C-alpha cells in the first residue's frame, strides 16, 4: 500500500507530534516543573512514536498494525496525563492525542 492511502493519518500523526512537542516545551517553562514530569515524559514518548509511525507509513512499512497499536497506547497515556492539567497546552495536547486513540 502506498503512502497516499495513509495521507489522512500521516497528517494527524504530524499534528499530534507537533502539539506534543509544544506541550513538552511549555511544560518545561511551568512554575512547578517537577509536577509536570510525567506529562513531559509522555509528551516526548508520544511525539517520538508519532514521528516514527509517520515516517514508517511514508516508506510503506509492513508493520502498520503493530506500530499503530503501540502508538495508540502511548497517545492514550499521554492524553490521559495531559487531561489532568489545566494548562491550555496540555488540554490541546490531550485533544490531539485522542484523535489517534479512536
């Protein structure tokens, strides 16, 4: 299957990666950064797996199902953690992560 068949999910993965990277950076600037440690950690994990899956889909990986499952699990964990924080960047991140879970 060519990457054109995955264009919509590739775009969603890219948006999630970008949003998680923004959340990661914004969390590092929060006053109580230690309280944000798990959020920061999961932002990085989520951004990394989304970027990897985006690249893998673009090159036609035969491991789509396996990688998508791992990506969904990490996105769900990241979204659940971000939902716990009232910061706008965390809430936006949670929304983007949710798009990849369903």
